[in-house]
C-alpha cells in the first residue's frame, strides 16, 4: 500500500451545480474546522465532471460564500480562475488526462473493463430490473469480451465506457469515524462506470484519484455519499493505495423531518448575507448542525469552535434546521456589536435606503435609533423598517391611538396634555410620570396614545427616546395630527365609516 503523508489535509469538493446552500456550506465549515483544529490544510477542489449539470457563476458564489464566512483556503481554487498549491490543477475538467491514464491502468491490471453496451440496451435492463423490483445493476454483458474484439472496436471508435470490476463474492468493509465499521456484500456493488464515453471521468474515479494525488488524509462529506464509499474502497485496493479516513456528516432535515429544502427556509447562503444575517452567527449556527461541544454553550466564537471542534462529537443523528434558532443567534450577535460595526455591516449589505442615509447623516441619530431597537433586532435587514417612522411617519388608523381601557374622549384629553408637557424642557419621561402620579392617571393610559402618535404603530420602540431623535417640533406636529384623528373619529356618527367605505368603493 502506498502511504500518504502524515499531515492532515482535508478538502471541500463542491460540484458547480447551483447556489451554495446550507448543506454544502455546512460541509465546507466542518471540513475547514477540522483542518484548523488539527493545524492541517483546507483545500478547495472543483468537481465539474458532470458538465451537463454545471451552472455558470456557481463557483463564483461558492467562493463568495466561503469568503464571507471567513473560511480561508490554503490550497486549490481560492479566487475565480486562480489556484495555489502543488497538486493542481484543482478543477477536475482540467485533469482529464490523469483520469484517463488511471482508468486505463485499471483495465490493464484487470480491475476494469471496456463496456460497449448501447444506452438502449441499458435502458431495457434497467426497466426489467424495475419490474422485478431488483436494485439497478449492470448485468456484466461486456465483462468477458475477447481482447481482440475490444481492440478492434476501439480502433473502429465505437462508443465505450470503462467500468470497474467488482468481485461477486465476499464483502467490502471500511471504517467511518462517526458510524463505525460498515460492511457491504460485494454482490450489491454495481459495476460502476469510471470513464464515460465522452472521455470525462465519473465522480467516483475522479474523487478517488484526486484524493490520493492531492494527499487528502481525511474525507469529510455529506452522508449521501456513504453508499458510494465501498466502490471507492475497492478502487483504492485496485490502485494499491491506502484510503483516507472517512467522516460522513449526518444529513440535515427540515422541521417536518424531511430532507432540508427551500420550503424550510434554507436558501442560498448568500441570501442570508443579503438578508442581514451576520457571518459569525451563520458560522455558529451551521457548526451546531450535527455537532456540539457537549456542553450547554450555544454561542461559540470562531476561535472557540476551532479549539473545540472534535469530530468524535459529531452526532450520528440528523440535525434539524430551525430558522428561528438562526434568528435568535443572530440577535445575540447583533446585541454584542458596536454601533460602528453595525453601521458598516448595514453599508455592506446595502441595508439603508437613500432617505435613511439622509436622515442618519447625523451620526448621533443613527446611534440613538439603533439603541431604540438593538436588543430586539434579529436581522440587520429589519433595521430600516423598524426605525423608518423616525423620518417617514406611517399612516395609521385612529383606533389604535385608543389604549386599552380608554375611550376616545380620554385619549384626546391625554394627548392634549401630552402636547403641553412635550414643550417643557428637562427630563420628559420624569415630567410625564410625575403628571400621571399627581393626576392619578395610569401610566399606560398616558403613554400608549403618545407612543402611537409619535410612531404610528401599535408595537414600536420606547417613546421618549424616539421623541429625542425626531425632535420636539416634529413630535408636537405628530401629536397634533393624532388629536385631529381622534377628534374626527369622535365627530363621526356611528356607522358613518362603513357608509363612507361603501361610497368609496
Ligand atoms: N462533488 C461532491 C458534491 O458536491 C462532493 C463529494 C465528496 O466530497 O466526495 O457533493
């Protein structure tokens, strides 16, 4: 057996078939954490051998996602069209000769064979197997072709693939770090195509050859590949190479326990960026999808994750993706950020409209507005909506001015009193509270209508801090408008509103 070097070398090997989703990037993160924890190398290889599924722009967005999350690459593709390292090229479509040479070596050694079966024939076999409820498997028709025939047909340029041979007796075993020993009967393993008729390798051949040539010591990948691993183990045996360690990561499920998809809120990682989630929160959240430090700690910094990331703590069971948890986590991270950092992060995601930028050109306004909502803010992208009332008063219904247990008349009176109190200098909150105590008015009865008058919303931030930001003149105008609204409401005959609605329609 040819031995690999003892350095820990891991790889993330995406196929460029679309936007980088939660599952892909969770794999990338685990691979990266494993490399960093063990002071090894993190390699990025592009597996683009299935050209029919390749999608333009896919690598660019994968790189952007890794870069956003701070998963730095030691070797391989690290920028669009650029690579570093001694084991390149790192894009499989640029390594076709290597795969062909290796496939041919296997044929020469008697571990693989040319197959000339037509697509039509294969379709018929597969249909029959379906009807007989047998697992799909090549029937071995070309296993024992005469060498002269093979030579002749190849010279005639007949379409052919190379398939691996598989012993029909015995079993193949390997150890998965998480799941333990896994053994399968060889008779269940298909005569896998290794090299397609267009000269491209299949994933199986390419990944085994590359993992070996790139001196990968640990293969961390999604659980869906575990069924392919016995084939890979056979290939390692055929080549006389020692296989890497296999670590298959549990599949991520949605809350209904089905395979995670868009409808569970799992979108492209870059959409989370656009929506104002923070990279650190996303890293923390993804790290806990299938792994945990076996303590109650849920908020872990990047350094803590690296230090504690031990693959023996990866769960066998599938983790469940909960968007609410990401929201919660993001909120915790936002709470810890300085106003300057948040301002910069908002800038990075284009999270402020032109009107907002004009309003916040006075820095104190931004800092104060942030303070109004910081503890409740789940996503940066919610920031502007939560504070827009500061410069753009929403239109609201007079009804919401009337607090619980109040009537319109009392509401109007309290607002009129508020208008008078707002003009006083000093600590407005204290002035209002003193007034409530002195006049025996419930604080809520005084403050509810005022808050709605100032913010235009039933659920809104603290009123005195809001008044401080928008200033007394604007606040007075808003309260005057509110008084007008309740007065108009009071003047209406009961039922008039309904009649008006009818007329309008
Ligand atoms: N190209 C495969 C994928 O995108 C990677 C499989 C592997 O890591 O071996 O899922």
